[in-house]
């Protein structure tokens, strides 16, 4: 009870600060914001910890505040972000330094990755976990190449990184290597190929042979069988349905390999409708996720396969790097957005979830099966360089391992650039 009281008190202090910032901002003339801004101050307060939901974009923030500094020097882009939470812990998430050359970017930093055509999450890399320290390369070409070997692929993008997730279970100081390629062979039809490999770390090989195996090797047997790989495919197709833009997307990710192809698959499928001229409902979507994996015909995979490996833990700071429902779960979500004006928009969502469908006591989120609904509505108001966000959310089940309780919650956040 004491801990809960301290948490709520901190929330109310943050809310008072937010209201003070708002009134101070209203007293500043608009001419003061005419110059380019380089610094952002932000603050977030919540009365209870929410489970992942589309309308709650700050689900990892807890009660926090921070500063971001951003600057570009010719071909070099620099961003330094620092935040502190109610436990006086500092974080430097979203900090990076990048060098840009035409359509290529080389960078080092802690950046979010949502490797999916879904606007909400990904089966393989999402923002469910905090970002890890990484070195990365990004290639983006939005034009069809003239080279006869690649012209069929249309516009191409490629991202490659190697990172060091933070985990205190299983192998410490391990690395995560990832590759994602997106092509558009036909206009509005996009395809993705993606994979990640966990390798190295305490007690594991970190030589060149291991690194190459994490990229292209067969890791099911022999000396590199300790390496953990996830890989799969994704598709997105945009078309018109009765003069209304509609997009369909899907992703399949395999936890194992068979015949050099992903097997033991988990799935994500969704669709979005856009109504550009409708202020009441400008965007509607539906999305279904299933991380339950059946036993294969050869007896491999099966219960609790997703995000679980005998050598490595597929987590960063305790959270799964894939989708938020973790292993043995399902999620059916309806989400939408209303663009009330240029300054005000509203997001809403309701989600039916099943967590730990097999009552596995070692599940990361809940020690027993939980099912229920999560609903939320959030609004955002922007004016010049001030942004205010408010969310109300409710869920009717508990997740004891994640310390997420049922009930009603409120969160408020704000940022200002100067």
C-alpha cells in the first residue's frame, strides 16, 4: 500500500506540473516560436500501469520526465535524450548519432524498431521492450533501380543492425543481429523478408565464424547450434474499396528452421480503412495476433515455443522484444482515429486478449491463464510547439508477473519544443 501511495502522489505532482506548463505556454506570444527549435522538454504521469494498447502510446513511460536535444550538422544528425522516472533511474532511450550519405544512413544509438507493416506492433521486433544499444545501417531507395538484376523489385529498403540487449537471465552480454529488406515489385504491394539472430555472450563463441553463422549459417546443428534465430515474411497491399483506401497486411514469423525456411509459425493479420474527408472517423482498423505454435509433424516446436529458447532469453530489460502478448497468447483489436481538426485528434481502441493460454507458471507476464478486454480512448492537442496528450483506459484482468492490475487508469503527457 505504501508503494502504491507513493506512485499516485508522484502522478499528481506530474499532473500539477503539466497544468503549470500549459498556462505558462499560453502566456508566451506566438512570435517567440518563430525560430527553429532544437530542445524538447516532456513529462508523463499515469495513475496505473497500462497494458499495451494502440491508444496508449506512452505505455513504457511510467511516471517520467526528460529532455531531448536534436541537431543536424551537414551530413551528421545528433540526438541526445535523457529521462528519469519515479525511482530516480536515468535512461537514454532514443539517443543516437547518424551519418547520412544520399540514401544511406550509418548510426549508433538506442532507437525503437517496429519491423512490421502493422501500425501497432510486430511479431519479431516491436516497441514492447525498450530499445537496445545498437550499431546500424539503413539503405532507402524510393525509386525503381535500372539495374536489370534488381529492377523487378521496385523501390527497396534495407536495414541491418547488431545490438546488445540488457538481460540478467540465461546468457548475459549476448548480441542480437537483425536484417530486414522491403521491396515493392508492384505499386502498392510491399513485401518484407526479415530475420534476427541471438549470438555471443558469456560462455558463447563470439568469433568471426559465429558472426557469419548468425547472418547466413545453419544454426540447427553442429558448432553453431546455440544461436537462436527468428525469421519470416510480411506483406502489405493498398487498394480502393468503393472509392475508400483500404490496406491489408500480414506477417508470419518462424521460431525454427526447416529446409532453410522458417517453420513453427506465429501470425499477425490486419486491415485498415481510411476516410480522409471524414472528421468523425478518419481511420478504422482491425488486427489479429496469434503466438500459439502447434507441434509440427516431426514433433518439433509446440506449446510455449514463441520467444523461448533453451540458450537465450528473447527480452530486453525484462520485456519480450516481439509483440506484447508474449508466448501462447491471442489478441483481437479494433482501433480507430478521428482527426477533429488540424490541432486535435482522438484515438480509440478495444482489444480482446488471451494471455498464457496453457497456464504455464514460468510465463513472463502472468503465471496463469488470463483473458479479457482492454479499452482506451486518447486525445492529442497540438499548437505551435506544444503537445498535450490524455488517455483513459480500462482492463478487466490482472497480469501478476508484469505488475499490471485490472481497473481504470488515466495518463497525461506533454512536450514543448524551444
